[in-house]
């Protein structure tokens, strides 16, 4: 019988599941191992030895498991080599994750100054939201929000209409180096809900997330919605935005360098969404200069 490997985290294989795979493959003769779906027949003779070595590394390291990747060692070596060449385009001192996110944005011809400003505003809202007691500090949430904010408009490359849905498609279908499948899904969903409808329990694949991850998507996508509205004019006229707790309500303090009535009007439309998410009222205050 074929082994049943069903980790709830996409792309993740636990040490227990790895052990099951090793036992399964060990009981197959070479000619049958060559027929196993997903296994390169040229590797059938060495797969067991490699799997055992991996199992022991995971065990000795005290890890719970490993994440799979669609990329090979050759891909990593190539990327590392070419980005060290002086003058190579986009050879910037950033992580492979950050580089792959920027690359996707540039492929889709996004408004990079706008995207970078949305990242800035989103993170201001995230950190001030924690200070105001709106939500706790979630593991990796800052990075997920940052990447989703940068890529939220990539869907416009396909069409402006419903571009939030196109953004989800591109983020989850175009390979992003350095991320596991679960992280890509989270980034895609945060970008997906930056406009139009809020996340709903019956939405796919939102409903497949566990309770904590669904809450993270709800919180971060709302912050992204607000940040997007704060740069409605795409000219970065709002320099700073932060939440401040005042008794029974939360104040969104906005600092702008010119008239921002359009942006404030847009954020006003999210007051109901804010209350539904955090069960507290939102008040907006603006400051010039």
C-alpha cells in the first residue's frame, strides 16, 4: 500500500512521515521504486540512502520535519553566483526572499514607489496596533504583511478589474524563492483581501487555514486595506499613520504634507470593517506638516 502523508502544512514533511516513506520505499524492489509517482527514476537507486541521511539530520537537529522545494541545489547555486556579479541587475544586498518579491513586482510593472510606501504605512499600522492593544504580535506577521503590501497590486498586470483576485493568483502561482507553500498562501490571501469583500469563513482556500492563521489574515489584510486607502492618490502625501488607544475607542492619527481629504474619505469607508474585526470604534485625526 502507498503511504498516507497528509501534513496539514503544505510542503511540510514531519519526521514521522519521513520515516513512513523510508519504510515504504525500502520494501519496494528497484524496478518498482522507479515507478513511484514524483520520484525521478534515475534517483531510485540512491533515494533510500539519501532519505535515511536526511532523517538522521532532522532527528539529531531536534527538528520536527522539513519543507520541500520545487527548486534544486543547482538553482540556488546559480542565483547565488549571478547576483554576485558586479553590475548585475537587481544585485542588491537583500535576502533571496526579498529579492524574489521585488522581482515579481518588477515583472508585473507595479508602481514601485507606491508599493514601497504601502509597505511603510502597513508596518506603521501593525506596530502601533500592537501598542494600542488591537492585536498581539504574531510570529512572522511583519514579514508576511510587508511582502503582501509590496505585491498587492501585481494583479493589475492582468486587469485592473478584480485585480485583488489576480494578485492572489500571481502570488500563489509564480515561484517565490525562499518561501514555503504556506507562507506563499498567507501572502497571497492578505493581498487578495486588500479590497472589496472581507475574508469569509466559506471562502476557499481561506477556510482551509487554522483558526490562528485565519485571524492573522483578517487582521493583516485590514491593515493593508487601510494603508492602501491612505495612499489613494499614489503621491505619498501621508507620511505617517498610527493607532492610538483612547479609552473606549482607537484613534488613527494621520500626518500629511498636503490635502488628504480623498484618503480620509476612503479610510472612513473602512470604519465598519474595523469595528467588525476589532470590536472597537475608530476615530480619524489628521495633522498637517
